[in-house]
């Protein structure tokens, strides 16, 4: 499970190759280990792209955890607020 939109503002795109089809849940934990969101997901066998709405989470660093069959997936992502503005100076 690889997050492609990391850091993200509102939508996390996850790339997953599942060993089997099943209904599961994605758990999102904050850095203190507290579960801040549980999202039911239906996964299909093989490669797929999943979208996870994280717009309601405050800015910070989070961990995703999901189990499909006997495989546990864990990954970290960064949630940011608002657009980033870059200034270039000569």
C-alpha cells in the first residue's frame, strides 16, 4: 500500500496489490497511537487504486494500517492544511 499524494490536503490516493478480494477497514492513527478514523474498504484481488478522504483530519503526521488476508499493510502520510506557497528569489 503506497500513498501517491503524500503530503496531501484532502484526498489520499493509495496504490495496492491485494492477494484476495475482501471487505476490510483502513485504520488511521495519529502519532500518539490513537485511532482517528476507520474507513471500510472493499478490495479486489490484484492491483488497484483506492481513494481515502482525509479532509476532516487536522494537519499532522499519521499512520495507515490495513489487513487483507494474512498481509498487514502499514504506511505513513502527512496531512497539510491549505495550499503551499513557494517564493523564488533571484
